[in-house]
């Protein structure tokens, strides 16, 4: 992603990941360390949501079924 994201965008991204992770945990699942690393890159602004999804799609079994909405 080119350019830095604002603190507000970072907070919104963090909240999206937290909601998605909580939902998955309610199903008895836990994101892998690799998935968590990808989520951190998204929150920091290094990845867009599209890029994050593309990376996760390469090996969905490893990265788990976490879906992050744009809400």
C-alpha cells in the first residue's frame, strides 16, 4: 500500500480484525501465527484488505477462515 494510513484508519482496521477473530474463536477456532502476522500487516497499513485476502487465499487451511468485512 502506498502512503501511510491515519491513526483512525489503523484503529478501524484493528477493530475489524478483533471482531473477525472473536467470531472465529466462538466457533472454537484460532488463527495461526502466520495469519496473525498477515493481520498485523493489514492493521499497520502495509497491506490492503484485497491483498490480505489474496495472501490468505493461497493457503486457506493454514490461515484459517477469518473474514474481515469493510464495515
